[in-house]
């Protein structure tokens, strides 16, 4: 990953903590991930999980709760992200590691996840290649698609992906889709993303910092628009996908 990205995350994690827990986009992404997790036919056979780019650990902690029989490892190149993850989330089956070069991918894991990571990586194909070599059963991914807004560049995005681009890459590595969603039309994208672009949400006090009750109530209302009044499978710009190794 690019050093500028590392600097962005190291400098901002403290102000993004509540956004990752209470923010509408973060909550909605977790609901998409949970729905895809339920498509794993025998979750009891998942004994090891690697969450690459775990950040401050909220999604990783949910993985540990959803798969209590598995050992969950979250890795990130941001030292401050890992420090926050360790201080906020402690479970018996959960571990966080500061891993600048993702060395943990040299080991084998039943499930490898990358949530909102690939858009931050200059050579995404090289990283995803390592992921497919590490995963023995499943890979789960999320990332934005469609038009990239200026505010996304300000938080370290190199790109937004095209429909089908990553699915073709995964198919060439013998990973077939179990569940794939392009979600969020119209309230997440274009409406919410345009709002974030206009307000520069990554640094706006409405979105960052400690959330009081007004922010939590507003966030819950927006979350409901994403979850119950936006597309969940087609037409949207939020990708979430579960892939299974064909050898399994």
C-alpha cells in the first residue's frame, strides 16, 4: 500500500472511530456482509479467518462473533488502527496484528476477507492474487464501483471498480461466486455519496468525531434508507461478494 495512504489512516483513525460503528454506510456494509456470510452452507467448517486491512477492528470483531468456533486474525498496515482495535475489541478468538506488508497472507486460512481495501491499493491484482493463494475455502470482498468522487481520492482511493472486473479475476483463479451484490441505488449512491462529496465527509464534523444522540438518530434514519429502500443486489455501486474455491 502507498505510504500516503498509511499517513492518512494513521492520522485519522481516532476521528473515524464512531463513524465506523454508528455511521450509516458502515452499518449497512456490515448488514451486507452478514447476509453474505449466511450463504456459507457449513459455517462450522470455517476454523480460521484472516481479515486483511481490518482498520480499527469493528467488522473483524463482528466476524469473531458470527464465527465463534473460528480463530479470527485482523491485520492492517496502520499502527494506530491496530492499537485502537486492540484497545476496543477483546474476544478469546480474536487477534490483531500490525502487518505492514501483509505477511500473514503467506499462511493458509479457510476464509480471507478484504472489506473496502482494494480501492486503496495501487497494485490490487498482486494483493488479490496473494489472497487467493492464502484462502483454502472462501474469499469475501467489498469495494466501491461507479464514478469516483474527489472526496474519495482525498481518503486514498486509487480507483473505483467496474462491474464484473473483479469477478473475472477471481474466476481465473478458480474462485466462483456464491453471492454477489451491487447494492445501494439510489440513497447510498448517488445521493449519499454526492452529499459526502459536497460536505467533504472525511473531515466534516457531522460525520467524524464523537457521535451524540442527534448524530446517532440521523445515522439510523439514513441507514434505514440504505437497507430497506435501496437496491440490495443490483444497480448500486457498493460491491459485496462471497467467492468459493472450486477445489472445495
